C-alpha cells in the first residue's frame, strides 16, 4: 500500500505503506493484497473524480467480500492509518516550523518583564498548578524499574571531597568496607539505597528489592529522601562538581518533588445521588430517618449540624446496604492509601452531577466519618463539584455562593490553602444543549465563578473535563486555555486527557514534552496577558442571541422530533457499542433507548463514527443565519471582527471548522440507508443536510475563506492523505452493520465490526 500525497510526510508513509503491502502479500497472500489494492485505488479514484460511478465500484467490491476477506481489508486499512499517525507525529517533531505559537522561553521572558523580576515570576510558580489528568485509559507504569533506573545515579556521581553534612551521612552508612572509607559519596548512596529499600518493603511488603541491602531505617516521607539528595547536591556544587549536580541528580530531585513515593496522584469521583443515599442511610441508622425526603434547606441544616458535631454516624455493627458498605470501604481505603503513600496520593473527591450545596456537604460528612476531612493537621481531600448540564452550569455560581457564606466551609478552605477547585463538564453540557450553547454557558459559568471567588478572597482552580472530540471540548489546548475569561486561569488549570488523545500526546517522549510545554506556556500566557477585547461586550450580547437560537434548534431536533431516537439507534453504531461493551462504563445509565439516559461519550463517539459529527456543529448554521438576517448589512463585518479580536469566538469558530473538515455527509448517507423507516430517515437526514449547508455558509461568511482552507497546508495535506484510506473503513463498517443486523452475528462478523470501529477512530484521531 502506497500513498499519493505530495508533502514531506509522504516520504515516510510511502515507505511504510510499501512495507505494509509486502507484509500483507507474505502473510495473507496475493489475493488479499490485490483485493486491498483494488479498494485503495478505487477510493483514490473517487477522491480525485468525485464520481458516483467510482464510489459505486468501491461499494460493490466491499459488499461482495466474504467476512474473512473483510477482516483482512479492515486490518490492512487500520494498520495503514496507525502508520500514518506515527509518520505525521514524527514529521511534527522534525518540522522546521512546528507552530506559530510563541515558545515557553518567549512567554517566560515576557512574563518576567510583566511581573518586574525573575523573583516575582518564581513566586507565581510556587503556587501555580498546571495538571493534565489521565482518565479512562491509564498509561503503563513500572514503578520499580523506574526507581532502579533513577538510582543508577550512584554510578554517575564523582567521588569528591566531603563536606560536614556529607561526612555525617557517610558515617551513618551501613557500608563499613575499609576499601571505601575515602569514597564518601559512594558510601552515602549505599546508605540512601538501603533506606529506600527499607521504605519499599514497608510501603509494599511483597515488592522485591533489586539487590540485598543492610538493615536501615525507612524514610518517613519523600521530603526526608529529598533532603538527603539536596545535601548531595549542595556538596557537589561546593566542590566544583556543578555539572554532575545538574545531570541525573537534578532529574532525580525533580522526580522526587513531583512523584514522591506515590508516583501518580489519583482523584476519587462519585455521583451525588450515591452520596445522598449513603448519607441518608447513615443518618437513619443513627436515628434520623427521612433525610432523602427533605427539601434543600432542611438537608443543609442537618449536614451543617453533623459537620459541627463530634459524634460519628457510622455504626460498626449495623447491616448497611451493599452500596453504602462499598462507598465507605472506598473512602476507608483512600485514607489507608494516604497514610501509606502520603497525602499527595489522593487529593480530591469529585462530585458528578452536582446540583446543590447539599451535594458538597454530604461528601464532607462522609469524609469526616472516614478520617479524610480537612483539619489543622491535615489538608484532607478537596471537595470538587462537577457542574455538567446546561442548568447546572447556570446555577454553579449560586451553589458556590451559598457555601462561601457558611463558616464551616470557609474553615475547610482555610485548611486547604484557601483554594477551591471546580470541575466543568464539556460532554454532558454539549449533549444537553448543543455545541454553541455548551461553550457559551461554560464561558459564562467561568466568568461568574471568577467574580464570585475574587469577591470572597478565595483562589479558584478550574478543572476542565474535556475529551478528544470537538463535541466534548477537544481541539487545540492552547486556543482553549487562551479563550478563557480574564482571571479564569491565574496560574491554576487542570484538564482531562482521555481516549486516543493520551497515546497521541504521550506515546513518544519528545511529543509529550512538546505538548506539556504548550500547555504550560498557554497557562502562563493566559495568567499574565489575559485581555478583554474591545468587542467582547458587544460580542457577549451577540453570543447570547446565537446561543439561544442554536439551543432551540438543537433541542428541537434531538429532544423534540418524534422518531429521532429510532433514527439515531439505527444509523449509528450506538447499539453495537452497547452490546459489545466497548468503553469503561455502560453506554447508557439505564436500560432504555432514551437520549437522556445515554452517556455523553458514546453519544459523541457514535456520531463521529458515521461521519455526521452532529454534536460538534448542529444549530450553529441556523443561529448565524437568523442573526445576520436581523443584523442587516453590517452583520457580516461585525462577526468577522469578533472572529479577529475575541479569542473565545475565534476558538468557537475554529473548532466548528475543524469538525466540518472531518464530517462527510455523503458517507453519512450510507449509514442513513440502514434506517428501515425510509420516511423517517429522509425527514430527519433532510433537516441535518439543510443545517449542514447553513453551517458551512456561516463558517465561510465569518472566516472569509472556503472550509478546508483555514488551517495550515499540512493540515489540509493530512486530510488528503488519510481520506482515501479512512473512507473505505466507513463503507466496510456499513456493510458489516448491515450483515450483523440481518442476523450474521457470528464471532468473525463481530470481530470485523470491532476492527472497523477501531480503524475509523484511528483515522479520525479525535473521537475520544
């Protein structure tokens, strides 16, 4: 398999494509190779000609394939797209001009100038936090190997003259060999290694230690180990060995600061409804039944009373329900983990579907019961509300305001360095109200929270629950951070990274380094140089109108159209996702086909697979069209001005344009053919086509150029490279869906369907 593109990246993919073709020929035979080549060349011809006849021939080849051949083709095209992803990542690393964004060095230089001194910038970084959070697809961790590799520093250190501190450490070493009495650093490192081995045995009793060590006291905390390393560093620098201190020792000291003995910090997360039921059961067992039936004010009064009480609600011999026992066991294990590995092992407890002040207070009561509440001696776990739906985003500031007026809540924040973290949900708000409204309500919620916490003198840390797809907040992380309202970053930002985004950002060390540098640079830039456009006030009024129209248009289709659920379940892979148990959680929260019960991740993923990508754009076209009609002749100029000057509006338009380049309604039509009710299919898909046409027209009106010509030439070339290989996977997926739904649901057919889902996701690269 070879590629036909004409950019520098193609040198690599042409070579890998030929290798893949050779492997296919050897492993599967000449007929399999010829079959794949027929599909590949036919797809390229179609992309060159846009001829219905060429497309028809590709579909004919695919529809005639037996399942064994279909699996061979699916694997070949999927492997090609994996190779293409690797090649493009490599090209990105070696490109002479990777990005137009300023480098971290440039941003830091500007920040020093803005803050007045390097010392002022250092003060900023002492409390700054930029934290990508891996979710659902954790990377592989090999702790012991990492520790062994890092402690090879012993072999790299030079043996230099001793200082008094080093002498003391050396004298305490269990190494009494007379041959090493004049090698203080070696003896110190043997002592440190012995203490680390003792620490490992204490923390993880069954863990193996690489080699035998003498008896030693374990470290009480990572800070003690770091203090010993700091002594070595100071001694080396005082003895003309700064180069050694700046090498592997410096890297190890940084890792100890970052990872301690726990390695990765974990967040707890649970739905507010579970907390409600757990607290209600604890109260009932303690003689206060009926809590769940109370109104919000009464619940808050009881919870505040319990938080101020010294008594424990838990009854050791009471027969609690399985759910309550499970929740208490999780929190008890969290306390044990913190006691063992340190408080940084678990720092936050997130409340999903948070709608009220009582939701936070309930969790605080549970933390109090299990020894995880904040106190003078321990910061405890931070209680983090997650506002997810449109209504929750609108009410978020009001919920937090009521808490900030409670002395017991303010006391907890005081123990936690006066920082409150708030998580914002991109996925559920998008599913609830559509892309335009979701983004606008997120922006407004942030703005209101910034003003509220500033008024109360509490530092706000926003945690952005983004996914990889545009419909779930994905896209350029730099654009997203810079598009935040003024004050929303202020040196504090957390954001989730999940799905294939993890592998694309972190599989290769250099790519991971570049990505993290981009995130940090954007956070510093947003903190020091956040600006409010002169057009933003007028822009906010315009956005309010656009959002309302887009919201009504989206809700009318998704929740107000009779038969829409049947259309969705028939023309997407949602049914197969649910039955194949793909993902970390069930596709739906309940055994129903209702859209309201469906989780946001499979909702967005299903629309991406069929190339409609509806959550990333629907409603935008109508909103802009109606606003331009009402605005008159200067409307276009006004929107173009917002696009040029207002980072939020530019980010919004850029994301819609990005998703429009990957959507393909001609391919989507093949999925719509799977809907048995033809009248329903034509009616709903007709509305989708009409809205799509309005969206493209709106994009081109605002940006001033045709869709597909906005990004870099490399982005356009990347689309041209992958489309002839991605599109056949969609056609094969449609054929497999048709067969499976007709009753051909044997193991091979289901495997082929899974391969097609993986292949399309790999080709799109932003479906997580």
